[in-house]
């Protein structure tokens, strides 16, 4: 294995790609399909750049465009031509082999994505590496809110790398610069549990890669896995060292992050209380009628936009509703009584409800259900208030 994987900040070998075709199509050609994008996040030193270097040298049959938030202070790029667009620096796109292209950016990667789309047709997948201190929740909604980007790319998922050796300290005793700010404008959470950037990155993940596992014991690794699961019990977890994943598809590429919700058995996962800062809870109900989708939309607007429970149609007799909460990530599948289904995906206060693949009604091994998963801060110790609020909203149609 090449030594390049041992140096997280080592850039790929770059070749000037200024003459690469832009991939523009003529008016007679059919529109190009939307390109999937995966966000790769994780705290400083978790192994993000090593992972991207690894992917770029593996044979995966894809032409990947990689956007990296600066390769490293010691990087020496030949012919480092940099252009200034709208006040942001975007380094020119360079070819890295395997038909892949790569660039480094400073600050937001949005400008780099817009620049990249001018080369549309020369790649079929995008990987965007965030900085170690970046909150992925600030980036993911862009692909739904930006009409131009939303029509050309779609969010396939968020991958978070976790440094198994240091993650516990980052969660329990973060330094001031490692702490995360609350995004709920209605409340001051300064006196609550410590919320670190590591919490935020794990809570937003569709896939968590536990990296540097060669540096911990089996017992330490199990404790890390349990802690990650307590924060985000929906994310798929993969274990590796030196960022070498046993496979790329389904781990970093082609995640289809929302396709597996129907297979999750939340009765076995329960509601974990290992981490006081962030937890996961899940709502499960029988199939709903098509005209109740609007009720779900209204419930989501109240919970995600206003951080309040909607007024119930019937009295709630169990535990009181959480009044000081913040949803970081929400996923759901709505199974409709007419045999169709809808997918819900949300990052903080930005969400969408879209059509899903047809349901396999002949598979009797799994009951047809609606499932909504919430990951966030202050969700409470019981799922009952969430369950009853959601069900009462459906009754109010």
C-alpha cells in the first residue's frame, strides 16, 4: 500500500486539467441526469483527506469530482492558478487519474460546486470534504434551497469519519474551539449539556466510519460504537483503520441513504440515554391515507420551523412535550394506504417530502408502516409525546 495513505494532508498527484472538456450539451441533447453528491465530514485529524486519496486511487469505475477544503498548508501544487469568484477562491480543477478531477477551495464549497457544474458530463459523482470544524448542517440544505444546484445535483448522503482514539474526549471535554453553537434562535442552551462539533457531525451522518481502530483496544472500540449509536442510532457504522474501507460503494459512494428506513426495526433499537446532549427517537405508525400527507407537512413545519409541537386535536394524557428541543436531522418513510410511499428528508429546518419507490406488497415479512426518525438535542426521555403529537396531527385532517 502506498505511503500516501499515511499522510492525511498529502494531496493527490495533480495534472493540469485546464483543457478538459466542459461537458456542455447542445440543445438537441437530452438533459443530463442529476449527479449524486456525498458530504465527507469529521473532526480535525479523523482521516478525511486520507479517505479521499484512497478513493481516488481505487478502481471503482466512476469518474469522481472531489472538492477538498484546502489540501494542507505544506502542499505544493504546480501551476497553482487561482481565480477569485464572488470573493471566494476556487483553485482550478485538476485531473488526478481514474478519470477523476479534483480541486481545493477556501471557505464554502458552494462556489466550487457551481464552477464544477460547468464541466458537467465529465464526472458522474461528487465528493465534498468539509473542514474539520465545519457543521454539515450548514451545507446540506443548500442542495434543496438553491434552485440551480438542486436541479443538477442531489444529496446522496453524509459520511462522518470518527477518530476512535480521540472521539470520547471530543464529546465529553471539548476545548472552546471544539464546541458547537445551538441553532435554535428561540432558546438559550448555554446551561445545558455540552454540545461539541463532534456531536453535530455524528448527528447529521447517514454513515459513520470509525477510523484509526488500530489505536484502540476491542473494549475501547465497543465503547466508541455504543456512544456513536446513542447519538445517532440510524447511521450505518463501518470500522476501518488508515481510512481504508473494505468497499467503497454503499460506504462512501451510492449511499442511497433513505432507502433502508423501511428495513429498520426500531423496537430493537430503543431510545438511548448514553449521551445527554443528542439522542435519537423514532415514530412508527400504521399506513396513512394520501390526504394525510398535508397533515404530516404541517406537523413538520411546526416541529422544524417553530420548534414547537402543534396544538393537538385531542388531549395528551402522558408525559409533557419537550419544550426546549432542536432537531438536527430527520428522516422518514410514509407508507400510504393506496400502495405508494413518500420519503421525508430534513436537515434542521429545511425538509422535503418526495415520492419513493413502489412498495413491495408481496413481501409479508415486514409490516407496512410509517417511520419517522428524529436526531437532535433535548428530544426528551420518551418517544410517547412525539408519537402522540404526530398521531393527533393526523386525526386533525
